[in-house]
C-alpha cells in the first residue's frame, strides 16, 4: 500500500497541474479505477448476466487474435473499445467502421470517431447486434407472425496520457435491448490503464469493463446484471524479429468459469456397483480457461498477419467428436495510402465461425489541401 501511495502521489504531483479541470478529472479517474475492482469481484457468475453483447469483439484486429487487445499502444482506433487507455492524439480525426457476421444471419458492428482535445482524446462509439427475424408461434405451433431482436449501445471512450509510460482511459455507454415487445435499458462504465516501457517493446494493460446497472427491465419481475469482466494483458515485441506476442487473462473477477452441466448426475459402475461422481474441473483446467494467446507477424509497415487461441472458447464450443480448430483465430491487417483494412476470422466450432472486417481512415486525408 505504501508503494501504491508513493506512485500515485508522484503521478499527481508531476503530471497534473493543480486547480484545473484536468486536475479534478484526473483525480476522479484514478480514484474510480482504484475502486472498481471492489465492485467487480462482487458481481454474479459468468453466464448469469444480461446484455452479453457487451463482451463481443467489435474490432476485426482483436477478432483475428481471438480476444480483447488491451496491451498494444498504436494508432488503431478500434482497440479503444477494448481498452480506452489506448486512445492517443495520433487518432484525431480518424473514423473506424467494423462489421461482423455470425451464423444464422446474425450481424454486428461498430462505428468510432476520435476527437483530440486539450484534456484528452474522446472517441464516440455506436455498437449494435442484429439477431434477425424470428417466427412467432403459439403453444400449438400455429404461426402468428414475425418478430426481431436487437441490442445496441451509444457512448464514448476517453483516453489521456500522464506521460510516455502511463496512459489512462474510461468509457460510458447507454445500453438498449429490444426482444419483440420486450425491452431493457441500462448504463455502463469501464476503466483502463496501459503502461508502456520506454523501449516500446514491452507493454501491459488492465481493464475493468461493464460496471453499471439496468434501469428498465424486460419484465416487472426480472433482475438483470451486466456481464462485468476484469482483464489483464502483457505484450512483448522481439527486438530483432518481426513478432509481437501477447497473453490475455479474462474474467479475472470470477475464478471458476468452466461450464458445469446442472443436469448431470452420478452414475454407477456396472461391475463393482461403485458410484462414479460427476466430473469436475481441477485447478489447472480452471486456470487455463482464463487465458487467450495472441501473436502478430509485423511483416512490413503495410502488412500484419495475426493469430490467436482462446482455451475457454475451445472447451465451451467444440464438438466432442470433431473439435477441429475451435478456439483458434486468424487474420490480416493491410495499410494503404488513405485507408487501413483489417480482417478477422474466429472459429467457434465446426458449426460456425465469426468473420469481421474493419476499415479506418483519417478524414483529413480526403480533404483537398489549400494551395
């Protein structure tokens, strides 16, 4: 605690001017980030929340690496949805659009725009998931018509750099969900920090996502909580080779995220009559379910090749007899003169995949320069 107090005192004293809006805001941001873990670890278990779309991948680059990308500091605006602390002045005037496709015609996307100000970088963001149309029937199977389902969020990310090493961020979102005639609305907050070594080869990130509440439920007796998620990541770029490796820990606020079928019951050995208990996950299995592994091949300034593996997604979604590449993901990033294009491909199982495409550009690059 003394070490933490010393660090915070130096940050406040050396990077924030007293008696300014920036000073007040920074103190609020740092205090909020320190308090959020206490709220995070008191939330309900994974899989028991509403508004699950909040934990989707709204960056084609992140999708290519199989999870959130919270520890890489560059000019990719889409990553601000993973960690708002990534926002920096290089993104000023940038617009980024991401579109994803899921099985059964489900589509999702996000639009982001960055604005650099005197107090930091703001990035308004809109996200949505369209689940398509469903056939409505009564209890006898008689068709009554069709209905649709959508989820969405509207909000903004904010990032600020204390110095070249420490970067902080926060986000606020208004949430909405419409399922036929039922609807629910809420609000969420998130906080992030990113630290970059002066050599720019090593970096680490920490985020606390989806802290908030639902102020309008689907029904009068419903009680929905948000899918809060604490994540930490570490990235390392090789000095003499074009590779960057990252490891992400997700759902750190919930130790056991292994799905246990509640319908399973003990069985009996036909020969001995001994009871065979229901299998449960051991320490190693529970630990492995928290990790996502990522790698980028920085082939050139214009081309990046990416891959990732998420053990939890593989274990939860693979087909027992044909696991295939479940849990793996792949993608590529390409930079052209005025636009950047990213593609991500996530394998859920033999039954379905996720394709994501992201396009970003600086608006100023398209404006004619005055002579």
